[in-house]
C-alpha cells in the first residue's frame, strides 16, 4: 500500500488524520512465537486523544494464516470465537485506551499469519487507520508430530464428558484446559481418561496434554456445547 506526503508521517506515528486517536506500540505489530506455544497474545492499544468520549469501530480487511491455527480476537468490551467481520468497541473516555488483541494457538503448526484491520471513529469509516499483525511460528520436529498423532480427544463437540486416550496406552503427566483467551480453566486428573465438562460454558477450548513436564504439550482444540 502506498502513502504519500504528510499521510506517511501521520500513519507512521500511529496518529489518525484528525488526531482523534493514536496507537501504541505500533500500527504494524510483528512477532515470532514458538510453534509449541499453548497460546500467545498480541495487542495494539488505541488511545483516545479527545477531551470527550470516543466510540471506535474495527473492520477486518484481510487475513491469511495456516489451516489448523486457532485465532481469536478480543477488543475493549468483548472476546470473539474467531474473528468476525467488524464490531463496535466500548466507548473510551479521554486519554483512555481501547485495544485489539489477537490470541493465537498455533497447535504445533509452523507458518506465518497476517491480519489487516481498519480502526475508525464509529460512523466515520472514511477516517480509518490501518493496523497490521504479522506472526511467525517456527518449525516443529518430526518427533513432536508423532507424539501428537497418537492422542485422541473426543467426542468433539462434547457436552458431558470428554475422553482422552492413546492407541499406545501412553501415560499422562498432566492435562490442562484453557479457554479461547489462553486463560487456564482447570487442571484435569491425569490418572483418568474421562473428564466431566458439563459445568463449562459452551465455546471453544484447548487441551494441553503433557506426557512429560520436560517436553512441549500436545495441543488439541475442542468445542463444548
């Protein structure tokens, strides 16, 4: 994308054309994460530069990332399963911050993901600012792939009980359950192969299966209905 003259300077400083808001740390966030990460969080803050409250809207312009990655978005006011096309954020007061936050679980899949958003004052789409996220994960070893393939989690979707089993009768060291924001919900009893999930709200979750506390976990994505 080409920008000229004063526009180049203003966008590079993270300031929109009418100085209604600025962004930090940058309008183009790049990061490299370990492919075996349970999750990683990538956040751009949006600061209200007005002396009055400001309503902001974001719109997803483009996204591209490897099949199998779990990518969810949070803004000021709500977290989403996946990334919807657009949404209005909660209004912010003077000098207060809104944000866009990507929560990524690569699930042991190497690759690169790129996302392009517009952020603009609500009802003023022409006065938008481009925000970019670019995230790269490293390669995963063949041994890790083999370990992942021997574990089965089901049923998926689940409503009452979730079963974790291995065709090779491998022993579990630890089992952890995370929500879509990467927050640890509970540690499950590794001595059991069946877990009660009936008390959990419906949504997307991640299971981290540890066969050794000295190695990266096997990550599985599940839906609870």
